[in-house]
C-alpha cells in the first residue's frame, strides 16, 4: 500500500493554464487593470451564454447576493426565505441588507429548499426567497416560482454551485428575477475571486451598476472614452459623475474578467468532465450497502460542482478518517445555518436539514481528477465497507 501513502487528492482544483495567462497578458499590454473593456466583454459574453439581457460583474457571489437584495430598497426588518443548508453568504446577504432570514427546511434527497415548507413559512412580511442550487442540483424552480408569484416575492437564484447548469433545458440563473454566480477559486469556473449578477430588468441593471461602483453613475473607463471624440463640452467634462446612493466597492476588475473570458470558453467542457467523473463514482458505488448518492444526480445538461455521498450517521466520521489516511480530502457542504451561533435565533424548525447534514460527505471533484483517482477513492470506500 505504498500507493496510499504517496497519494494526495485534493477536494477541488482550478483548471487554469496558458489560455488564462494569455488573456491576462492582453490586459497588461493595454495597461488598464481596473474595471474596463475586458469586463465589458466578459459581461456581454456571459449574458449571451446564460441567455439573459444584462450581466453585472462583481468581486464575489457574496457581493452579488448582497446587491441583489440591497438594490431593491426593501423596508428594514422585512423577511427573506433562505434554505437551511447553504453557504453562510446566502444568509449574510439578508442581514447586510437590514432584513431577516427565515430558514426553510430542505428536501432530504436533493438538499434543496422544500416547496411545502416554503409555503408553510411564508408570511405577509416576506419580500424575497433565495433558491440555492446546492452542489449544482437545481432547486424545484416551477414550484418555488408559483409560490413566489402568489405572495409577491422577489426570486433570487444562488447559482454559486451551478454555473453553466441547466434545468428543464433552461440555464440556471434565468428562472428567477436575479441570478447570482460565484467565480471563487473552487467553484465551477473561476476568476480567482469574482461573481456575476444576471437580470432582464433594465432599470435594475442600472441600479446594480451604480451600487457595485460606490454609487457612481458612469464608470471611469466610459468617462475616459468620452474624452476621445464627443462634443468639446463633453470632453471638457469627462471627469464628471454624480452619486445618489451609498454604493459599495464591489466591482470586478479587468484582470479577473480576463481570466473569466478564458474560463467561460472551458466551462461547458469542465462541467461535462465533472459529469463523467460523477458517472464513474456512481457506477463504482452503485451496489454499495454503505453509501448512497448524496444528490439525485441528473447528469444531462448539468453543472454539478459537488460529488456528495450519504452514509449512516455513525459511519460518517470514521469513513472520512479512512479517506483522510488514504490521502483523500473530503468536506461537508454544509452544516445547517441555524446551527451557527449567528443564526441560532432564526431556527424555526428545520428538522430534516438537522438530520441529513450529519450523513453527507463531499468527495474530490475537479476537471483534472482522473478515472484512476476515482477508482482509487471508490476502492478505499469499498475496503472500509468490507472491514
Ligand atoms: C461559495 C458560495 C457563495 C459565495 O461565493 P463567493 O464568490 O465566495 O462570495 C454563496 N453561496 C453558495 C451556495 C456558495 O457555495
């Protein structure tokens, strides 16, 4: 078992190389590193790829989620429905905006927001719901939309785990009113850190552009361009801008956008590669007594970010230890938010989430993982099961 000792398989790995470096080089050669033409282009290409009218580049999905709510101007203290199992940023965005989260229980098999519990928890005080496509598995958007329309809720999709994925033939992020994406280094595609907000609403697009750029109504690149060719009055006033809202410094810069342009060209391939690896895992584990798939993987057109398994509660920690001693990284995505001290006071009954999270394990998944790596990981699990 020398093999075991020498292996070290990480959980995620960004798939970056010469394409990204060449793209960054163009930005360096232009000598404009801030928000500029590369971001313009990335936003346009992203809109075309996703199939939305407007995309607004920001420096994280946390910022995207915050702006999605902040740009609405909801009265303070109103409520936002959030699934119990998600990354903390989904709920932080609610608190940042002076609103309060109501945690909705999850469906035990898909780990996404359960429409029945959504209907049970919604009140007249609710202004929005954030649907999270956990691990890349689509939340049940038709049911969520139908409840949201009935109660007049804004629908935000947290697509941090699902960039490029589709649901019923339509890209995730275009089902609700606003789609928020993450390009953090571990996610489906990366810009180092970064995010994108998608919408079809022209007025919202304008507001988001102000809010991400400290409230300024025209960005510096556009002002610099104005200085080259409009009327002389415009040229003389190229420095002029107005601020009407206390916006944030949340913009994406051109270095990140350059990486994003190169990554976008690889995104479909990376998602397809992850789907192949998931199929390999599922095949290797299909007759296991110990392990079940952690999500109901529907691989066609998918943008899965996580490969998760479910085991009996008492087996989770021992299996994670066995994987660790075989050089295999694992994780848990995610502990229900009301179990964190910050969110304990918002616990209004999320029993399924509290049960199921103790059974989930995330296994390595990234484009450069090999079938041989997957077979090795499956073998470690099968050996654990046999002993
Ligand atoms: C990673 C993640 C975020 C936050 O993304 P950042 O780009 O790191 O801010 C939000 N929601 C979910 C579900 C995530 O997994």
